[in-house]
């Protein structure tokens, strides 16, 4: 019970110096004397010599550029323009619904489906009346005479 009193939160501030005296302030992270005094010169001696950093103009002038290194900017620019062209072409195709011929009389699958009475009754019969279907066909340019051959 007395041990609990010794380390409870109310008197922890009083016991802190006593604990630090017992443990000490040495955390084990030490370096030899004068280690950082000559650290820069020792590190410079360990690194390899880099001529490009000292004289970048000379290093760049001595370097031979391959064909790809010379042509690469133009290839990238051509690829960028090709991408922009394809993107505008795709957006143009998506936006132009008038250019696509979506009339019913040009679509043989729709003609066959709408001429099948069972299909019309199953799929369109509940939502549209026969007059609405005929009006819709008339507005899209389809005439009843187109079905006489079927």
C-alpha cells in the first residue's frame, strides 16, 4: 500500500528528482569527443569525386547525345498532339447524335421487333397505347406501308 502512495499521480512531481538521481541522465546516446569537429572533412574524403557537380558545363559538353535523346522531345510532342486529336475526335463523335441515323425505318432489328405482335404486347403494351406507338413511328418517319411487305 505504501508503494502505491509513493508513485501516485499527486506526488509524482516530488519523486521525479529522486528517480532521476537514481537512474542518472545518461541515455546511452554519446559520441566521441571532437566527432563533429572534423565530420565534414572526413565525409568529403569518403565520397567519390563528382566532376559533374564541380563543372557541369564541361560534363554536359563532353557527353554525346544519342539519336533518341535528340529526337525524344519531338516524339513526345507528336504523341501529345495525336492524343489531343483523338480526344477531340472522340468527344465530337459522342456529342453528334444528329449525324448518326437513329431512325426506326433504318434499323432492321427494330422493324422486326415492332412487327412482332407478341413482342410489342410483352414489352411495350403496358407502357404505351397502340396510338402512341403509331404516333411515335409516324414522327420518326416510318409509315404503315413499310410493313406491308413483311
